[in-house]
């Protein structure tokens, strides 16, 4: 309830080692603490934001019929040797041995493990399609981890996997994840654009990255500005609707730097519509057919014939999205952060002017807190003894989207209400409840 009781180790200044805004803000507002290079502890504020993002990701996966499982972080090397990727994956894979001298690894991804799970359990085509996902920690031993949680070694990720009988059915599964990603990012108030991308060590010949525009992004992107006008609202989850949506996006040139071709870009996009900028990858989907099912003998019986299943994989960096939202939402000019209400650690903060000789405002704030709680509005009271302007500045930085201000001259029946980054107004508590409920 009280800010003074929370574990929020706020720093007065930006840490010198932090070079981009998300890293600076997350360290300064006590969201994370570095444990070692590229590895972080997630503290209460940061953890709350990440878990709310996770829940939105989970809900949108469930909405397309994907089923949640949980696979371990430590995997046997045997299944990776079976797929042929154990030696090919490179030095990003953390290889270890247990006390029996068996080779193990900290999973950077889960294609092999989920294929092993599938092949041991599904034998008939009648059980298809299967869409499985989990949300788990991953480890990739980045050569130069940087930018805080944006390019780190240990990260929290949603990865999903589809199993289908034919290429046509597999494309339908691919398109389901395509729309689920668009809906996920919209709920996070991010404008993420699907762009044709390289498949990398995952393999296959079809891949899309979902990119948000940001000057600090590591991805170079080349696109037709008109792609931002494609409407993905109210799309039905049927084959034709999803295929038509993907075709609408793919009418416009949009690629990351790995697939960029200058001649094609200039040929397909009028000069006034060309956009060459940077962005942050927030999701990546792949279709790779029977790449893993053949090497690992994952097949089903189809009318007496053995058929290797067609597979795809679909990733969202849940922990990375925390930083991506900051990069997208931080107002650098005014030094103000505003979290989307869907993922903010609290819906609102009650900022109280406290006097040693007058506790009436504090008592009023507790009553207000209880009223908000009854209306399912999550609030926190700043009961610290900082001066009033410092409190406002602190919460402008922390980014809780709404501030209820009880100052020395607060009227008995009105409360100053501020939508962070906008003008404040004096409203009755009834009006404030109405506004906050309408935003939920």
C-alpha cells in the first residue's frame, strides 16, 4: 500500500554504464540489478511489469488454441546431436557436464526438446494440428552483452511450436501466430510491423520479424510507409481471413537488413513512401517444414503411410518487451515515462503532501486507496517525506500512468487528477473512478 514499504532502490542519477534509455531507466527506478555481464535480477517493479506482459502474451496464445506446457532450462545434448545442430549452433550455446560426465546444455531454444515430446506421444494424423507453447528462461552466451535486458545472456521468452500434416495446414498455423502477435503488441500499445527476415540457425525458408520503430534499435529496416495503414482489427481466425491479412502486409516491401536489396527496394517503393530507419525486434516467427521432424523421426500415420509432420516455431521476448516499451514510450524531451495501463506496476499513485502536524491528507489517502481497491483499481500511496515536487518528478520517471494528488490546498470534494504527460484537472472521486474504470 505505502511506497515507503516497497523495495524500490531508486538511484539519483543515470548509471554511467547504461547507454540507452531503457537500460538507464530500469536501473535508475530499481526495476533490475545486474548480477553479472548480461544477467540481471528482476526487482519488484520490473518483475510486476514483466509478469503482466507475460499474461497478455499467454492470453493471446490461448486465444488461437495453443496449449501451454513447461519445458526445462537444462537439456540433454543427445537430441541436439540427433537434429544435427549441436556442433552447428556455435559458441552462444552454454555447454555443461553433469557429475556422470554427460553432456548437457542450457537451452537457447526448444525445437529439439518439443519435437522429442511430440514424437513420443502423437502417432496419428487425427491428433493434428498441435500448437504448444511455454514461457521460460533461455540462455545465449552473447559475445558482447549490452543495452541492459535488450541484448543480454539470460532472458525470459515465450516460444511456441506448431505440428501439422501438410504445408497448407502448417501455413494456417503460421498465420494464426501472425495475427496473435499483432494483437499482442497492440494490447501493449506498440505498433509492430511484420517484416520478411532471415531464418538464421532455426532454419527454414519463411520467417517474419515483428519490429517497432526506435532509434536505439539494432535492426535496420527498409519498408514502404503504407504498411502502417494495414488494418488488422476484427480479423476472424479462419484460413481465408488470415491469408488475406498476411497478403495485405506482404503487398508492401518490408524487410530487415539481412534481406535488403537496394534495387528491389527502389523498384517496388516510390521515393515518397520509402522508409529506411532502425527498429527493435519484439517477435520472430519461422516455418521450417520437416527440418526437425525428418532428422528426429517425428511422424504420424496417415492412411497407412508414414508422414513427417510440418513444423514452425514462434518466439516473443517477454523480458525484452519491458525495455522495448520504454524505448517506444519514454518522452525524452520532458523526462517522462508512461507505462501502458495494461502492464503498469500500478494503475495509479496517490501522491500525498504530508505535514508532521497534520495527518489529514494521509488519512484521506488511505480511504481513497480502499475505495479504489473496491473498484479493482490497483494503487500505491507515496507516503515518503520527500518534498512535493520531488515526488512528482520521481513518479514522472517511474511511469505509473495516473497520479492522484493530495496537496496542502486540496479541496475537500475535489482531487487533482493527472494523466502523466498531460494537463491535470480537479475532479470528484466519482469522476476519477469513472475515468479509471473506462481505461481498464
